[in-house]
């Protein structure tokens, strides 16, 4: 590997034009290749002269060391000109000139075998959003044509989508806003390891090794998510945020966008409701209908789901005994998704210790889940 390799030049261009991939691609096409931009007269870039200044031998030497380090750490670097570069992303007008990849499967197994569906949303996911994120992803896993779930490895909806996909045995792809060697947030390091180990799954980024998480980086990450997939599902989003940017990029790339509707008074659903109102997104009416709309086939129903409200009550009574507090608590949580312990106490007229004990028993039985704010909801199996 040397400074005269086209692959090295593409790695260097990816660093220089990371925020301006369309400009880099046009200049490369005008000069007849990546290496040609580093030889002869430098191109004039009046609006960004610093980019032209970076087209030098020093950047090529950096790229040689970068690719050697990529290889030593067991990663891969795909260039826009490689046959196994994701076709959907390459069809966009502004694809990254290079992608770093971490996974046990070959790139063709990640990008060429299944349709890709993005699932994105707020980091501050409500019990309602968490429940429906799990429902949608687990139902997608049952589709006759099983997709790969793509998301951004962030807290909230992203992490929930990745985890649910892995639990269902479905491939998932995490698009990072950092270098491939830096996991962010640190809480998701175990999740990232699981993704890398899962066949057909992996992590990708267009950022060089060692890149730290800064706010501006996430826009590039969102653009890649939108370009990789055939459709974007927005679970929950405020009126401003990365999920809406991903949806906007998806619209620009002529991808399908779907949004989960929410309460009018819930700020976490305001972005989704706005996308639907502006006809930028189609409404998610049911998981089964979504699968048909996405062209993934037809699902008859979800196994394990309670057949009726009466069946759920019978299940609780069989497990805890008729008239036991956990029965009343479980029914109240079913009817009031996201309810908190103090509200349950007021609703049922039970003391807080009894409420907390009942919630604990329901959690231990896998019937109820709570978040960090102690909001209660049913697990997907019983919802």
C-alpha cells in the first residue's frame, strides 16, 4: 500500500470531503479519478479553499497509515468504487466516498441480501414509544421477507430497535457518528459487541478512526441511514431532532417514510404528528398493515398476544389469585400505558408500598416493564 494507490487516495478524499461528498465526487469525476486530484494543478474551490489545500502528499501519507490501522484492528474500508459498496447508498447523489465497517459477515451479506428498513426516534422514549418500537420490529421479524433493521446506535428508540432485532434473530446495522473504533454512547458497548457478532449485522461509519462524537457529526450519520434504506419508520420525535432530519433526508432520496401517531399533548409525538399532517410520512396504522405496505408480505397475527381483555385478566388471576393487588395493578397499567406508581395508588386507592410490591411482582413475571422515570407499561407479549 502506497501513496500512489487509488484506494489510498479515496480514503484521503473521504476525510477531506466528508461534509461535502457531492463536491468530492464531482471533482473526482472531472479529473478522472481520486489520485488525479493529488497530482498536477490543484482544483479551485473558492468557497472552501482549505479543502483544496488538503489535497497534498501529507494527506495521502495519513491515508496509508489509516488503512494499515484499519486492517490491523480487523475493520474494513469500502470505497464508493467497490462492488460491495451498498447499492442503495451509491444511488444517492451525495454518498460518502468511503465507509468503515465492523462485522463478522462479508459486506455483500450485510448490504445485498435483504431489504433495509430504518427505525429511528427520540432518545427520551416513552413507554408508549418503547412498546410500539418493540411491536413493530418484532412483527417485521415475522415478515415473509425479513429485512435488516438500520438505526443510529443512540439511546432510546435506536437502541430499542437494535436490541429487539437481535432478540428476534433479525440482522441489524448500526450507523455511527464516530470513528468505527469509538462506541457512543458508552452504555451501548455491549450492544455494539452483540451487533458485530450477529451474522448479517454490523457497524458502519464514514468517519476516520478516532473521531469523537460531536453534534455536527450526527447529521452525516442521519444522511447515511436515510440513503441505505428503502423506508424510514419514525417512532417518536419532538418537533426538532435527528429523527426528523433523517425523515427529511429520506424524502429527498425518494424513500418511504412512516410515522407512529401519538397523543396531541405529548411533545415526544409532536414531530411524528407533524410529519403525518404535512403528508411527509404515512401513518403507521398497524404492524401487519405496515409489513404489507413495505412489500414484505403478509403476517396473519402475532403469536403470544392476549386474545382479549378477559383473557389477560384470567392470566393475572391464575398467576396471582383473584382479587390480589397485582391483578388490579396489571389491568390499570394495561388501560393507562405510562402510568406512574403514585398515579396508580390514587387510581386504585392502594398504598404506595402495595403498588410498588405489585409492580415488582409483575416485572418479575415479565408482564410489566418500567423505565428510569418509573413509568409502567405492559411488555410486548401482553400488550
